[in-house]
């Protein structure tokens, strides 16, 4: 799974993503959800998370991403607007851009096939 997650990192523009089991073991690290990835190879979906570090200070202080992610997960009608607003606020944030583009094009939910 680690090699597949490493490949997904590159495609998603992330430095590190971990599965739910790993994230749950890291008690001193904050994470944000990336989504449920359909990994290459055997049919497998895994909930993934990104550790928040000093490289992502804007995400530490903002609940905007968490709220937009939850809206997307719930298929809320305002999910696209939430991520579009974030995409304008953080134009160099690949994950925000990905969700904004997916939602605007009509793709719903947090399942991602990198």
C-alpha cells in the first residue's frame, strides 16, 4: 500500500499522505482528510490523510477546508462553492484546486482515482 500511496502523492500534488490506520497512531500530529483513494492494482479503496506541518500553516488556522470537505462528503449543494472560494484563496494548493475542479465539473463525493 505504501508504494501506491507514494504514487498517489505525486499525482495529487502532495508530499505525504497516509492511510487511516497510520493517521490514528500519530497522536501528536494533526491531519486533514484527502479523500478515499482508489489505488492502482488490486481493487482497493483507502481513506487517506495529510499531516499538517509548518509547510501548511494556512490550513492549521482555518476550518474552511474541513467544512468544504465535509460538505463534499455529504454531497451538499454548496460544496462546489466552498471549494471554489478556497481555490481563489489558495491558488497554489493542489488538493483544493483538485476538489474545486472536480465539483465544478459535476463529480461528487470524496472518492478519488489518482
